[in-house]
């Protein structure tokens, strides 16, 4: 099993964003998780394609764009042009989920679908075979630093089963409340890709924190 750690720059020091991105990549990030919020689909406002473009040359690892915006389609090509490698969106934010997946893929990016805590797995019916990534939210989207919702573990187990049954490589990502203390349990439930914002950026030593997460992951039998 390959595990990937994706620090969310939502919790970075935005006054020093370039340095923060470089530091977290140096510390061993596998992806840079880029949260886009629009104060419409979610009650918070963050950054757009210009900021993605600015950090792209510093990243050296893939940029994992998490769109919490409605509508979705208009902004997809802008993020592709700005250096995004993976683009994920929420099915509730798109009128035509299949079309949005096609649009992301056609723009040269990997496509991900994001399931909110209350979103049923049935939204994966008929589209799972087109996805490169499924992102399970373990908090309600909008803010960093929230508490992990335990039901997400059951959801991970169910999605892991569906992915394995399909036999195609699809990354299974978890987002919200991931810490050194719970990462092993989350991995045991089937996640292979771990977003962590506050756990990394609020720690004194990013490399030590990512190292501690990897050590917990390595302990999984
Ligand atoms: C929340 C965002 C997350 C957030 C996670 O809507 O999608 O990526 O940064 O933050 P933590 O790891 O602090 O829960
Ligand atoms: Zn996110």
C-alpha cells in the first residue's frame, strides 16, 4: 500500500505562503492540498487560480485542488491552466456531475469526487469508473481545525470495498481532523491519501510531524 500525505495550505501562514509551501514540500509532502472556498457553496472564502499559479513553480509535487465552489465548471480550465494536477469537486455543487468529470479529465487533470459527511455513496454509482480519486470529508467543509467525524471510517471501509471490487487504481483520500494520533486507524479503514492542515501547519516542526504520521502508517499490519 502506498500512502500519501497532503498538507492543506489552508492552515499555512498566508503572509508567507511561498515559504510555507517550500517548507512543507521539503518536509516530505507527497501532494499540496489546495482548498478553494467561495462563500456560497461553503461559508468561507479562500484563494483562486492566481494563487495556485503563483505557488505551482515552488511545489515540485502534484497540486491537489479541492473545489468547494458552486458552480464548478467555469473555474475548472482556469485551475488546469494554473498548474493543478488533481481537481476534486462536490456533486451537490455541479448540475451535471458526469460532465464535470469529463471536463476535468479533458483539461489534463485527474478527477476526484468529494463526499460530504451526509452525502450517500450512491453518488458514486455510474461514475466511479471515470474517477481517479474519491475524497471522503470527515468534517463539514469550510474550515480547518474541526474534529474528525467517526462515521467517516465506515464510509471509507465501504468505498474501499467498491474500489477494490472495480479493480482500477483510484486513490481514496480523507480530509478533516486528521492527526498523528488517528492516522493509523483511518488507514486501516481504507484511506491511502491523507489531508492534514492544522496538524502539520500548527506544529513546530513540519518534517517531524509528517515523519510521525509516516511512522504510524508504517506500523499498520
Ligand atoms: C476543510 C478543508 C480541509 C481543511 C482540513 O473544508 O477541505 O482541507 O484544511 O483542515 P484540518 O486538517 O485542520 O482539519
Ligand atoms: Zn480540503
